[in-house]
């Protein structure tokens, strides 16, 4: 474990696949260099944007190990070990202990919902078997269960968790968490899973953002974050306009669900830029058809990427 600081733009890295749905290790390494060249402050590996739920445990470990090897201590890496039960998350946590990453993240167990008492036990059991810092990944839209502010504050107060990625989209709960941490002098790293709050996240007492868009536009995301820190609304607007232009690539699918359309568009954009070799999604998530890809060059040009 390195003494990295957690701040700024952490990228929830996508997983490049071959047409056979194997992890494309070469493209993954290229993508990591593209992100680091763009100035990003960390990588969130095997998360939602990485299609982790489509990966076997050995594949997830290969992904996280490859990220650790390529990054080589340059920026912090947080590996997602979310699973359907505590036992399965604990197993992954043990296997990640010595592969060179800086932290672990876990959602509540999914399929069955959980009480807040069960969530406390879940995170405590994970922390008991790892020396790595642990993060709460709060994304109720995909796992059914919300980790409530009081639960997160209790875990942080007892040094079970050190940070949270909040993808709940509920600003009031985040404000409650900030209040609880301030009131009890609890040290917690707060990151937003948000794109359009990038320039303003620091005003919300957040330490950073973890936006999937940063896979395609890492340099713009970093500049937008930095503009917010410098209170430069004009500069923030310039980069947010570019990010918004690039985001149109996420709405090209005519038959895929919203998440597959978003990630498929990002992958096809990265392929067009020559960063990854293939733009396949993991089944049943739909890749873009050739017809759907027709506007991509124009979108990338409008965003200043080509």
C-alpha cells in the first residue's frame, strides 16, 4: 500500500474485450497510458463502467492486476470487489491484498436487499481480512440497497471505511453525510459519481469525482475539475462544453439499454481514436452497429478530439 492522496478525477476504467469477450490486455494497457497522459488522479478498476458483473473472479483479478502492473505506483488504484454476498466479497478481498493496489471498494450485496445492520456487518467482515483501505460504493440503482449516511458515518468513525463513491444521485443524503462527518470530526473521502458536478464538486465538500465520461475525455475532465478549484467559471464552461459535446456518443444505440448505450459509445469512441482495438460489449449488453457508429467521427471532431 502506497501513501497516495485521494483527490481529483478518478476514472472508473472500462474493460476492453476481444470479439470472444476475453479481456484485451494490450488495449487495457494502452487505455491506462491514455488516462495517465490526460492527467487523471487515480483509477477505479472493475467497477460498473468496467462491466465487472460480466467477469468471472479470475477475469476480475486479471483486470485489476493488469491495471496495477501498468500503473506501477504512479497514481492510486481502487479495486472493486462487490459481490452478491459477504463471503464472496471477502474471498475477492483476500485475493487482492497483495497485488499492488491501494484500496478496495464494495457495494452492498445485491440480489437480496440488506438492512443497515447487515451492511455494517458486511463492511466490517471485509475490513477484518484486509490491510487495504476500504471504500463504500453507494449505487442503489443497480444493487437495490442504499447505504444510509448514518451507516457510512458509523463505519468511517470506526475506521472501517475511508471513502465513498456516491452514485446515488441524491444530493440531500450526501449533504446529510457531510453534516454528520463535520459534526463528529470524521475523516471521510467523498467522491461523486457525477459528470456535470465536476467543476462544482469541491464547493460541495467533495474530494473528487469518478465519472465514466473521463475514459474518453480524461484531459477535459481534469481541466474541468481544476477550473472548479480555481473558481474559474469561464474555464470550467469551456471544458464542460467539450465534455457535453463528446457525451453525445453515449446515445447512439437504438436497441440497447441506457447503460450499454453509454459504455458502447465510449468504447467505440476510444476505438476511433486508436486507444483500444475492439469496441465489444459483454453479452447481453449491445455493442453499437456499424450504422449506429456513423456519427462518431463528427461527434469526436465537435469535441476537439479529432
